[in-house]
């Protein structure tokens, strides 16, 4: 289990027990007004989702990101939020921090992201549409559905004049898909100042939340060989492409299924002319691990195993570029799960719980010791593909879930 810098073990376990003690209070009939408002808002929420989806906001595309941010800011200001923009240099987009002050005791961080994995023009090619109970379009569930769920949960609470929390902060990241040093520092700093983080990444296809996530890293392999004419004197060269192929095959076996560690080579580059033995080659691999120690092991094994070369007199260098840390399952997150499952039970629904091989901003929140639970966005599937979808029928239940979750943890 990851060490938590914020508080000693006894304090953390005390928090977990306190959160768990809340669970019986939520195993009851639905909160009628929240349920009615959530259902009434579904059509309006879908219209907002349509506006957001029909804006290209791929990572680094500042015009679209700032347009999405502007729409969200407009909605959050209506609820009384104060707004701070944090520049995400050098692409000139902005992260958004929206703050609501209450009268309770707990500070709650809601996180979502505005960027998608889709290039400019995708919104025009595949605009928002609904078919057979599913909404489609670029970023419809990852993570524009999360932004919408957050805004409308806060609208529901605003209608109740509910202010029994110390503070609610909504953090909208402009660079979650690619990551950035600015976003990393902002999330860690903000999360550390809050008691609980609820991340608005998509709800899982089985109508679930995410209680743990793998961390991410990139393995890099660089090979230096010697150029020569491929037809006249290939024996005088040292083929960097062939050596890279050998390295990819052997280094690709460094994963550990039992520990949920994977390494998959995804980018390979070598040569630019068919008649020249390439003297340079490189490869990158996606590395995922559930525990940080596995990244240490992979880094060491890359260097050790790569010493076994196929082509004499080539040079092979390896490195591991670490990305987001793992998000571990903890006593605190389990306690939050118990509350969330009780809330969904009010609607007669079952909330499933799972882990994910994908990294997310929640990993950064958890890394500073803030109890974190993920997957509070609209339910969907086929993430990062042209067939990405969001379940229309999940909109109202997810608004209800998030609004009630805020109520249950806001004043305890």
C-alpha cells in the first residue's frame, strides 16, 4: 500500500471508520426532490452535453479547450462559484478552478477534464447524436459527460439551498489525456487542501465506479548502429533496425501478469531509405503497473536484458519515463464505496466496483493521501474510439448519485 504523507495511520483509519459509519443512513428511500430534479434535468443536461461534444477540444487545441471551459464557467458562475484560470503553457489553454463556499466541515474536490483524444474536425465528422438510447460523439463520455454530471449535481444541490460543506472545488483539467507538469502540480496542490476527491471520469459500462487504477510509464529504447549500402556492402553496416526488433521481442516479455504489469511496444522508428542499412532506431512502449515497485523493477530489467544483443557493435540504451502513479485501493476508498453503493441502492440500482488499466487524474489526487473515488461521470463505453458512447438512461441516476454523495460526505 502506498505511504500517505498527509496523516498518520491512526487518523486515516479513523476517517475510514467514520465514513463507513455513514452507510446505514443512506440505505433508505430516495431523496424525492433530488430524484425529481435529476430526472427533470436530463433533457437539459443532454443539450449541454451536445454543445460540449460539438466543440473540438483535443489535447493542445487551445481554441476548443477554452470554448469548453468558457461554457462550464458560465454554468458554474450561475451557482455562485468564484473562478480562477490557471494557464497551461505553452498551448495557451487554461485549467479551470471553480470554488463554492458552504457552512459545513468538509472540503470536497470534484475533478473532470476538458480535453479529448480526438483531432480537430472530429466534431464535424461525427457530431453529437442519440441512437437506441445511446449518445455518440467525440468525448461524449470521456470526459464531457463528467463535466455535465458535475454541473447538474451542483444545480440540484443549489435548488435545495444545500450548503452543508466547507468548500466544493471543481477542477477542470485541460491536459488530462497527455498530462502536463502544470496540471500535475495543480492537482496535487489542490487535492492536498481537500478532504475527499470525487473524480468525474466515465462510469464503467457495467454501471460502476473505479476504486483502483494502474500507473503509467513509457519505456524508451534507442539503438545506434552503422550505416552502409544495403545492396553493395550490407556486411559493413550494423543494422539498428534489426537490433531494435530483437530488443522489442525480448523486452516485450518483461510484464508480469500476476502483478498486473504490462509492457506493450507501440511506436517504432528506423531508417528512411530502403537501400541504406539504418544506423539509428528507436522504440517506445506503454508500461502499466498496479504498484510503484513494478516500475522500479521494469527500469532495472530494461537495462539488464537489453545487454543481450543480436547485432555486434551496436549500442543500446534504455530508459523509463514515469507518468501517473498508481491509484491504490485503500480503507478510505472502500468506505466511500460503501456510501456510494448505499446511495445507488436508494434508486434500486446496483453499483459495481472495478479497477482500471488506464491512468487518470485521480491517481495524482490519491498520491498525496486524499481519499479518492473515481468514475462518477455518465456511464459509457468504447472509450477513445469513434464509437465512444454514453448511456442516456444513466444521466439522471448519475446526477442523483453525485449530488447525494456530496451531501453524505460534506458535513461529516
